C-alpha cells in the first residue's frame, strides 16, 4: 500500500531499516561517512527494495531482477532461472553471509 505526500508523490506506508547492530534502540539522524556533504538522515527502504539490504553492511553484492513483468521472459532466458531475482556476492564473503544476523 502506498500513501501520498502533500505534493501528491507516492510514499511507502512501511519502511524498513536493516542493521547488524543489535544495540540500536533509537534511530538518530547522522551524516554518512562516505558523503559528508549530505545532511543528517536515517536511512530506510521500502518492501520492494528490502532484499537489496539482506547482506552484511560492507559486503560487495549485485542483484538482478526484472523491473516489470514485460522483462520477465528475457530475465528467465538470460539467467536460466524462474527465480524472482538473483543476488550474488564475492566468495570471500560467503562465511560472513552465512553467520550474520541482520
């Protein structure tokens, strides 16, 4: 379900935050260490994009999926799968991926 903001832009009604830190009790806006020109914020993601964050924080990864049903046949043929999406990580991260609690 999607809500609409005061400008008529669609807004997700549910947002998620994924973290390896079990001690977070309150989300406090902060400036990202990788982009100090940004204002403080709390990062969250909608349900559709949540699988992109089911990984350890610094784990290099790639995700491939069709954006719409019109791309499904090409996706399935190109990747020889009927999966909804494909995620891949570097092999050096496999053990960390298996043991991380997000």
